[in-house]
C-alpha cells in the first residue's frame, strides 16, 4: 500500500520539505506521498493521534512543535534526548520514535567540505540550533570546539555539557584569527538588518565560515566572510542533509543530496556553486 509522510508546523506553507521528499520518492520509485500539514500548537496532540490513526509512516516537525512533541512520543533516540527536541519521527511497525537530524545534517554538510576533525571550531550562539550542532560535532569526533554567545552564561552551560570551552563575544572577536571554522547559529541575519553577531574584522583568509540560515542564501555574515576571502557555506546543505538522514531512516535509501542542494539553491533564487 502507498505509504504517507508529512511535515507539521505553524506556519507551514513555505516549507521546502515536501518538494525535497517528493522528488526523492520519485527518483527512487518509492510509492509514497509527503504532505505539508498546518498544525496549530493547541491541536498538536489531536493531530498526532489522527496521523497515527491514518497510519502515517513518519513525519518531520518544524517550528513551533519541535519541543512540544517530545512528551507525546514513546521513544526518543539519543540525538533527540540530548537536544530535548525532535525534527523527525519514524514508525518501526510498533511505535513512533523521535530523533533529531538537524545537528547531524549540519555536520554532514561540513564533512563534505573535507573539514578535518582536529579543526578549531568557533560556534556562535547557544540556542536550540547551536545545541544540536554542538552535540553532533562532539559525536562526530570534533576535538576543539569553542562556544560564544551574547548571553555568556548560556555559552558556558552548553560548553560544560559537551566538555568544551566558552568565551565572550568580545573575546571571540579578539581571538578570531585562531579559528579555522566559524559556525553562525544565531537568528541574526534572518531579518533585513545588516547586523552581524560578531565582527569579522579579525578573520583569517581561507577560514570556513558557515551560516545555518538559508533565507536569505547569503546573510550579511556570509557576505562579509566572502569579502574577507573566507570559504562560505550557507544553510541549504544542512537543510538537505537533515532531510536526507530522515529519508534514510524511513526508507533505507540514501538520496541524491548534491543534486538537491542545487535544486533548492536555484528555487531560492541563487546560483549553485560546487565548492
Ligand atoms: P534557535 O532555536 O533558532 O537557536 P533560540 O534558542 O531562541 O533559537 O536561540 C537564538 C540564538 O540567537 C541565541 O544564541 C541568542 O543569543 P542569547 O542566548 O543571548 O539570546 C542569539 N541571538 C538572537 N538575537 C541576537 C542578537 N541580536 N545578537 C546576538 N545573538 C543573538
């Protein structure tokens, strides 16, 4: 019988997940559908019950439900436990379990750029997204992670959890030259403001500068990094790889990620450069 999958969120109309997963189902001739479903916070529990009744095989969860779905699930994978947030649910025939592929998605997007695990990484931000990435970097074997955040206490807390170190934003600006990889996870850059989370004046040319935002494709942070001759990486890769890990979990098939990064970049009005 045809299987069905979904992404739930509020809002949901702009999600690119249906485009991505439908394309992969087509490409691999898997008889399945993937629907965007608008679920308001007050309807989350009822909606989950309804989806289970209708035999959903798996789904993705986007804002604002990533945390509130946690108590509704019978089982959580390590990635979801560490983040206390779920972006993917899969059904093993008996129960629905939650995992979180956001952090691992980011790490894969980094590894395809041949980043060495001994690289000195500066993680900017200590919110939900940073948390997932910090744990995923740690799980992947990255050895030198430093966390900086506007609210220093949060950077310290996250650093303690993953046994790394924390520095203030000012200190990170002063020591920027030391880092080989910068990872921008804050919400600065999502709006039309030209503000940067930290100044990039001291960055070394050739540094890999990643921003997890993909709308816009080039945040002011990445624009500045490019001006400083850094290698830049936008959030499309993380988006595609978090989806690919979910797809693998559901189907056992590894989808074509490189082509999808190109398609999504073009869909967002950008030009794909394979670097
Ligand atoms: P998300 O789940 O997207 O990570 P979040 O948990 O609300 O969202 O975290 C937002 C991150 O962006 C935090 O690191 C936040 O810093 P604070 O902990 O100091 O709030 C950071 N952030 C948001 N606005 C910022 C700004 N104007 N300058 C610097 N950092 C900012």
